[in-house]
């Protein structure tokens, strides 16, 4: 049985968490979109199918955006990463609001299927992120060799 190695830097810790989050989000969102598509097809037929697929794609892309942001900022100082994460969250909310507004009047697209699928996928993705954090073995405090220990 192989022993698990722990990250020795903040960047390694973030990379390890991002890898686990990507896997968990992909699985959870895929299953959620599948269920949403099935329900939407039974509920509204073809417009429901299209709506659920569009909503699922947008919400999954939004969730994976968090992982991309983590990977791109992992080498920065932890405080700066938190600032960028908050800005990324606000940016995603604005983008999702604009997209929903633009999709409101599209023919052949059941708007409620889009909205319900997006809500479900975003909530499930948040749960997958929490699960990934809980399951990933990352130290809370990383002390370098040369630093004084408290």
C-alpha cells in the first residue's frame, strides 16, 4: 500500500485540492445534469431537453471555472488567492445573471428547465467542492524548514 505524500507548499496544496475538486465536480455535475435532462424531457419535451442541457453546461462551466482559477493562482500568496477567489465568485454571479437574462426570450428553450438545472448543478457542485476539501489530505499550516515554529 502506497503512503500518501502531503504538500510542502501552498501551491502544492492548492494544486492537490484543485485536482480532487475537478474530479468530484465533473462526476457530481454529470450525474445532476443527466437527472435534470431526464426530468426536463418528461416535463416539457424537446424545449426542456435543450433548456436542461444549456443550464447544465453553463453551471458546470461555472463550477469548473473555480478549479481553473485555483490552478492559475496557486503560486500567489494565500491572501491574494482569497481576494481573487472572492472576485471570481462575484464575477461568476454577474455572468450567470447576464446569461439568464439573455436566455429568457429564446424560442425553443424552456427557461424554467435552464434555471432549475443551473440551481441544482450549482448546489451539487458546491457540495462536491466541500467533499473534495474534506477528503483531500492537505495541511492547514505549512511551515518551511527555515522558519521559526510557534
